[in-house]
């Protein structure tokens, strides 16, 4: 997994954990991350995001562009 500190509040409390894209109906953020080839898990909390990759995916570096 790759973890990013966002520097802004994503959710006010608790965490969100998505093991597959089909569960992201309540999270546009997680849905967009699953659109990246090789992503197999998205987890986020108050101010951080962790992104997991499939074993056979080859990521040299994963950058998220902050808009």
C-alpha cells in the first residue's frame, strides 16, 4: 500500500475501507482511485489515503494530483 497525507480533512471522523470498486457507491474519491489500473484497495481516514495495488501491477511511483 502507498499512503498519502492529504493536508486537508477528507472525513470528519472514522475511516472508510473499500476492497473493491463495486462498494464505492458512496465515495466518488474511492471510485476515481479504483479507475487507476492496478488499484485493488482504497482506505482513508481523517487526513490520509492508502491505496493498495494488485500483486501483478507494476507501479514505479504513484502520484496523486491535488486539485
